[in-house]
C-alpha cells in the first residue's frame, strides 16, 4: 500500500496496476476475516487491519487518492475494473462494520 504513492509520483502505471490488483485481493481477505463465523480471532484480526487502514491516526487507505488520480485513457480497462471492485469491497466492508457496530450498540443499550 505504501508503494502506491511512489508509483503515482513516478507515473509507473504498470506497477501501480499490479499494486491495486493486490490491494483489491487484500481487501477481499479482510472481508473474509471480518465475516468469519468459525473463529473469533479472525474477526479480531480483521478489526485490527481495518483500524490501521481506516481509523488510525494516520489511515493507510489509498482508495480516495486512487480514485482522484484516475484519468481516462491513461490506465487499462483492467485497472478500472480493479478500482471499481476495490471501491465495492471497501464500501461493503465499511457498511457491514457500521451495521454490526450499530446492532451491537443497540443490544448493549437494551
């Protein structure tokens, strides 16, 4: 994830596209851990990763930057598909977490 900044700065689009594809797969992995019904440890691991990515003092999430820097005709169609997929899985994960936290807080109040 840290390499995204350097690839954007150096306009190394081939490596950027590979990095975004890996980032997308990583987010799918976090989503699978988050929704794990077999092991609470996996869910806790996902929460730790999400904290680093989205909620920490210095969030590592690069999605807003990637979307802002996307330029038509500069990147491949595969890259665009990866960006759309990354956006989808990220928003789905954040929405699931929000719903889960909201339900947990409602149960706690009752």
